[in-house]
């Protein structure tokens, strides 16, 4: 009888050990599945699918800090092209300047007000003058915040009788702000000023 009880006790210990092993294996597998699922979800969230021309394109999302120099340069380029690319049309000028002023602080508004009060925009309209800005290079220093920048460009001013080319150098700093439809890069240009704007050459138009 004692031998039978001993066998039952041994069998019970084996069953208990086997059950604990099964439970441990199931727990480990469950944890691994959960970890893999969360990893897959996180990876999928970093992928953006864009529908363009009937085709689905995949773009990779990245951290803002990885793209600061690229986004900053594009923000500065867009602002300068909007602010300095003008045609002899009052509505076109207002639209360009309004879009540009969303991307900068009061320093750009003061420059605009000064030019308007001096009759600069009225002269463009009355003289049938077109002005284009080509940005040559942009230097952005991201070591310290707010980020300092300097923009180098060339203005081409087309008059009925001549084409004037001028160099343009501006500088300022960038501050982070919320992204919006009017400011998709999430930067604001501050303390913006023109440090050089001189004639390079004049060509007569035939």
C-alpha cells in the first residue's frame, strides 16, 4: 500500500513538473508574440502610403531632428521665393506676401511695410516690372537653438527696356512652431534682415 502511495506521489510530482513546464513555455511564447506584434505595429506606423496618379507610394516617417537641416532650408527658400518673386499684379503680390508672412515674424512685416510705404510695390505695378529670386545657397547652423541661417540669392528684375541682376544676402534665425497648412515646416523666421542687396549687371532688352 505504501508502495502504491509512493508511486502516486511520484506521478503527481511528474505531472506537476510537466504542467509547470507547459505553462512556462506558453507564457514565453505569448510574450514573444506580443513583443513581435508591437514591433510590427511600430514599424508600420513609421510607413506612410501616398496615393499619387493612381499609384500607391510608400514613404518612411522619420524623427523631426533627422530632417531639421533639410526642412529648415526648404522653409527659408520658400519664404524668400514668395517674398521676392513679384509680378505687376496687385492681387498676385498680396497673395505672395501674405503666404510669406505666415512663415516669419514681425521683422518681415516691417520690411514689407517699409517697401510699401516707399512705393516699391506700386512702382512694380506701374512700371510693368517682374522680379524673380533664385536662391543659390542656404547655410543653417543647428548646433544651437534658435537656429541661425544665412541665405544667398540673385534677383532678376525684368523691366520693359532692361534686365537688372542683383545679389541678395539675408540672415536671421529659426524658431520651432506648430505645423499648419500655412506653415507646413513648423518654423518661424525671426530677426530677419537684409545684409547685402547690390547690383551685379544690367542687360538691355532688344
